[in-house]
C-alpha cells in the first residue's frame, strides 16, 4: 500500500441521493460541493464518487453511455472539475468509480457495433451465434433471465452479466483495452487520484463459454469470477495507468476468495492496492442465498474478518474495511440496534471496523447512524435487482410475504434512500420531490441532530478518523486475534514495537462479564482508554463488565518495556 494513503479514511458518496442543490429531486455535483465543509470537518481524506457519467440510469449509473461526459442530471464536467479543485484544496482526494466490465447499450461503441455494423466495435463486445431462445450457454444474468440477448435483425447475441442494457466488454480485444487505458489516463490528467473498479474480477471470461452444470451461486459464475487472463489485464492496467500516476486502486471483486485477494493485492505483483470482498457480509445469508435471511453468524463474521487480516498481512497486501456501501443494507439495521441502542451500537460497529488494518470506507449517512428507510410494499422499491428478485420469486410460487421479508432486509435501496441532513421536509435533501421515498425516521435521525450532540455518532467517527492519522498502531500495527470463538465479544489487538491497542466490542444487547485474554495480559499492561462508547472504567484484575454494545480501545505497553 502506498504510504501516502495509509492513514486515509474514504467517504463514499452516492450522488443521486446525497444533496440536491437545484430542487429537481436528484442529488448533484453542486450539492456535493456545498457539503465539502461537512466532510472536511469529519476528517476524511478521500471521496469515492459512484458513477456520474452519461447514463440511461437503468442501473443508477453503472450503465455508462459516455465515459468522458457527465450526465446533465448531476451537472457539468466543469462543475466536476471544480469539485476536484475544491476537494484538493481541503486535502481530500478523489476516487472515481470506473465501470469497464460493461457499457450501456446506448454507448457509441455498442451503437457502432450493432447498428452501423462496424467490425472494429463489434469486437469490443462478446458476441456469439444464437439467440431467440437458442442461446450459446446457460449463463444467467444477475438481474434475471439469460445472460444473452438477441441482437436485432441477426441470429446472434451479446453477453450481459447484469441488465440487458449493460453489455459486457470483450477484454480479449487489444483495441478495447487501449481505449479503456486512455480513458483512465484522461481522468487522471483531470485530477482524479484513484479508482474504484466495478466488478473488475469479471473482465476475463473462460474463452470456451461452457455450460455451467454445477453452478456456484448463479449459472456461469465459476467461468468468469477468476478468468484465465484476469491477472494479466490488471497488470497491464497497473503498468499503463496505476503505477505511472501513483493512483490508488480498489477493485470490487464479487465472490473473490482470500487466495484471490492475496494475488490481487500483493504489492510485488503490481495489480491492485486493495479489493472489496463481500465475504463478511454474507453471514446473514441462509445457505448462501442473500434473499433468505438468517440471524447473523457472529463467530463466523469474526473468523472471516480475522482471516482476511492475517492472510493479507502475509503478502503485505491491504484490506478495505467496510460495513456498508450502495449495494448493502444499512449496517446498524443489520448488525446493530434500531431502538434504544442505536447510537452505541453504531459507534461499536464503527470502532471494531476502523481499528482493523486497512483503509476504512464510510458510506454516506453511516456517520450519524442512518437506518434502512423502512419501505414496506414492493411499489416503494426502485432498484432493478430488488424488482427482479420480487418477480422471479413470486412467480416461482414463494409466498409474497416471505419474498418481501428478504427484500426489506437486503434490498440495495436500503442504502440509497436520500441523505437525512436535518428534520425539515424531505430531511433537507431537496426542495423538490425526492427521487426516492425518504427514510421513515428522518426527523429524529439526521446529520444536524447528531452533530449537535457531543456524544453523537459523528464525533465518534471524527475520533476514529483522527486516531488513524495520529496513531501508528492503527495504520501499521499487526493484527492479533484474541478470543476469536467468544460468542458475544470481539476482541483483537494491534501490536507494533513495544506498544499495543486492545480493542473490545460487545455485539449484543445484553451485558457480558469479560476477562481480558491471558495471552495479552501476560505481555502487556493496559495504561489508558483511548476511546469508548460509554463512560468507562478500567478493568479490575483483568476483568470487566461490558454493557450493551459497549466497545473500548485500550492502549498498553509491553511489560518488558
Ligand atoms: O456490484 C456488483 C456486486 O458485486 C453486487 O453486490 C451487486 O450489487 C448485485 O447485488 C449482484 O447481485 C457492482 C455495483 O456496485 C452495483 O451497484 C452494480 O449494479 C453492479 O456492479 C453492475 O455494475
């Protein structure tokens, strides 16, 4: 990991739902600009902007029709460049979301390929003979149906792993790779400091496109989640774009294993700085099915996060640390407490994640404990994936209330309801009509109310961000799992030279008597509490009673000095 980024906390903005400056109901660039002071006060060092490129918005901007232009719904390219300048003035760097596994079918490449029949561009996409029911293989789209769509007027079809309006690009084509490289270099020249690379592990497909007889998750997936040329492509991007410009890179890699991550992030291989793995967020999926919810398997959660910490350290790799993003439900609704313990549980979750080794990502609204919006009926949802899941499952005969239970819990719209800035109409997000229905409890849960409270969640995040900047143990210390099998408490240490941090969190709504792990106490004396979410006491004879969702960061010194 590049030294310059090691102490940075990243803030993810979903522009459509962040802040609307012109009253059209959609968040925009000027809106982001107006909130830069707020972000500076929080202390973050970088913003990740989810896509604002030209797009028909079939998948909220992940269907790009022009990589070089900004969709008018967000403003202009000039405004975006001004946002870069204003952010840089505040020492906030910019990470752009790059979606190069697929383009929108409105992209000029797609149009040239299939409407103007230009061979060069046809080769930019994955085209096979067949169509109209007679498809090349049984691969499925994540958003429903076959992954193949017929090309109008032909007996051939193109691959789309997501919506049919999101056509997969053919990375085997050298000219396509050149175009992508040029486009990314262009953005760097305009001031971008890093990239979040959407589903980047899917860009290399098995060239035989086999039928998937034993699907791993969804039909086809095993043939593209770690395709034969993936490392070669990443190394090419690294050589041409990332290394020369010292750009930070975080690859979104669905279903990547730790072993994959070790390869992607080992600095000597020159691929990516870090990846987003969703492994730890699958602990409430029943039998691996996201839409059938089960109680969180807490011990499994700890084991997963611990093994990622340990394994990536082996290769000098780097972790991305997050509970939430625009595809996931709100962390407090999911792993914390929506009632009386909302504030303490939000602080506990933040503490346990932020004290790990890696780069923390905060998703907009998380810094004051936003909850899922509480939509009830399917009509309230907009996300293409939720609507597809609803249709597919109800049609297959699953009772509607069971389907809705899964959607209420896991829908991506949980993250996408507009930011709750204050208690005014539409939570101060817009003066018009918001594009999505507001969260139910915005009068009580909003940035303004929380920030006024000295014990609020925002101030706790500020302290965590500050600790990462100030304390070498947080940015550099090795991870030491302790008590990994405890059913209620997560306890780990970060150690470096003769010092250690001991981080303890009670994940449950009941108090727990807790004895600090012997192996830690034998080596270290606890000297002070750096941060906690209750008025705190020091352990007596190595023991303490942890209150509901209590978390504590202790600092200790090695007994031998
Ligand atoms: O997401 C891909 C991904 O890994 C999933 O979490 C996705 O949200 C979906 O649930 C798969 O079933 C990325 C983006 O983050 C997402 O918003 C886009 O819809 C998707 O890629 C396609 O570009």
